[in-house]
C-alpha cells in the first residue's frame, strides 16, 4: 500500500519556537509538495521539490523553509513560529513531469501556535 | 486572477444522486482533478478530466466542459460514507495546481 507519512499529527508550539514537520514517501516519487489548508480557502502551496536538493517557492513561502536531502524525505521548517501559522499542513508526492498525475497526500499535521 | 468556485456545503439523502459543480477561471488549462477528503484525513484522488465529456468510475462520474470553464462531480446511490469534502483542482497553463475551497457534502439517512 503506497504511503505518505507525516511525522506528527498534532503539534502545539509557542510563538518564536522552531518547528520541523517531516514527510516521508515510499513510492519513489520525484515530486514532493507542502501545502497548508485553512477553512474556507483552497489548498495553498508553500514549497515544492522536483528532485533531491531542489526546492521551488510556492504561493506562500514567507516564514517557511524546506529541506530535501533524500528523495523520500521532504521537511518543512518554521524558523520562528507565529500565531498566523496555526493551520493544517499537508505533504504530498507525485511522479515526475509537468503532467504528473494524481497527488498522494499524507494525513496532515495540525499545528497550533500559541 | 485565477479562481476556482464550488459550493461551500451541500446536503443530500442516502440513496439519492448529488451533483457538485466547479467553475474555474485560470490562465490556461491542463486538466482538472477531483479529490475526496474525509474529516481529519488525507485527500484522496477521485478523477481526472482533460478532455470534454463524462468520465465514469463506478458510482462516481466527472464531467468537463473546457469552453464553459465548468466541471461537475456526480455521485450516485449515495452512502453515508460519502459524507466528506470534495475538492476541485485545475492545472493551469504553467502546470501549477489551483485549488477550490472544497464542498462539504452531508448525507442524511
């Protein structure tokens, strides 16, 4: 069974803390993505990666950074968490190519910043 | 700007049929996706349309009209487990996915 696994389902952090969200996929996919999902809004792309050590900014990269040292792992980093980063974070992966098919999503990490 | 519109919430009865609409305005078009997301779970892929017409997959069908910027997801013989949010996403001319806010479907017995 193909799988995208996110390290933490629920996190509570304080303002200013550094936050790591990890995502691992076992499908040998080249493409990996980080989205945030907020009520009433569509999924918003934070960063994506088409290959190891590659990263591209999405629509809302401010306040976030990413790391992809291995093909199967894509990490999202909040250097200094703020309350407006309270959200559901979804990791996804897909096959390579611009016309890559469906995205496979992890179950999400719900982050609360106090 | 680019925009995807879908109803916020719909209610239907178990055993009935429901149609969830999605209209889009994007810079170019390279396909439209529908995903299902149960509360607290990951979105899962339902369908993909890139050409006009109807794609049928069991109880679910998806329709696309590129000239009208319109798609719908048709769910037949509704079951309680179909209660979920349904997300419409369009791949634009730059091959980026633009997402709608999702439609929450409530199924009543």
